C-alpha cells in the first residue's frame, strides 16, 4: 500500500486526522507533519519563512522520512500547501486528495483585501490571546455547520486549537495566508497524478472552486459530501477515509 502524507488545516494539528486515520487499514504508513506555526511553544519565533519555503520544508521532511510515491492529502491550508507540493515536487506523490482547497487568488485587489483580513486576525491573536481568537474564529459562517456536531467532538477541536502558541498562528497567517499563496489556477494542468477534490455540500463557495479546479486538473474527479460544511475531515471522517482509499487505488 502506498504511504499517506496528511496535511492539517489552519488552527489544526496532526491530531486533526485521528478519526480518519483510525478508519484506514492498520498496515498503512501515515506521515503527519505539523505545519509552520502549529508545532507548539516557540513556533512563532523568527526565521526564514513564506509559502514557498514551507513547501520546501515539507518536501524535505517527507524525503527525510523515506517516503516516496505517496498519496498526498490536505485540508484547507494543508490543501493549498499540497497543491504547492504537487507542482514543485511531483515525483514524491502518485495521487492526491484535496479537501476544501483554494487554488490561489489571481486578482491583486482580492489578494490585498485578504492580506488585510489576515493581518486583522494576526493582531487579534497577538493583542487578545488565543482564547479570544478561538472564540471569534469559531463564530465564522464558514464553520456554522459544525454546530450540529456532537458536543464532545466540537469540544475536542476547541481544546486542540487552544493548545497553539498565538504567535505561531499569527506567523502562519502572515507567511502562509491566502494572500501569500501563489496563484496556481493556471498551472493546475501540470499536475498529472490522479486528484480528487472533496468539499462539503453546505460549503457552496469551495464546492464551486472545486468544480473549476476539476476541469483544469489533468486527471481529476470532484466529490461533494452531503450534509457537511467546510471541514469535511472533522464532520465526515468516514467519507474522507473512503476518498483516501480511492486515492491509493487510483494509479
């Protein structure tokens, strides 16, 4: 079986994949790196950064783990970084699953507006701390569907978010935010491995984005998960595990 490389989303951690991983075959090799700014105390310290640098750091970690020809999956921020990895290091992967992923902003005006928005979130983290930030972050309409989740599942996600260093999350926003991501849309046709783009049916904006990405990717399918919002990994882990299994069979 091909190994899996799974990239979590913003405010998540490798543990975000726990329910999905529990549904994969027991013999599966799963590599779960923490993204920049999400690796505990000190994750907000200064140093080289930027979206391209994080893509290169992840590629080095994957190679150092002895992993090759893997199935790559990423959710949200992890999905955007997965696109960067597929374009910059195609030999590392044989298939991919992109969940709630954005191909990048092409309009300078949209990029500038998103940069201002990310800067506001970063200031909230730095000025008011992690708990106030998480309270505000969870109230976004993007995550409204999560109110229907079992309370213990929602509480576990909140505990996970509260463990982060606010300086680390601020750094992730500043260096990996959508305004900092290259515009990949015109390059999607260069990705030649099979790709499945997955979205929740309640996440209309990203479902529309996924439909456009599917048309531009070389070998792709789109799957829309009924009753789910943006975070399909959290809301429908069994369906994500099914997508990953399809991925390892796709080559």
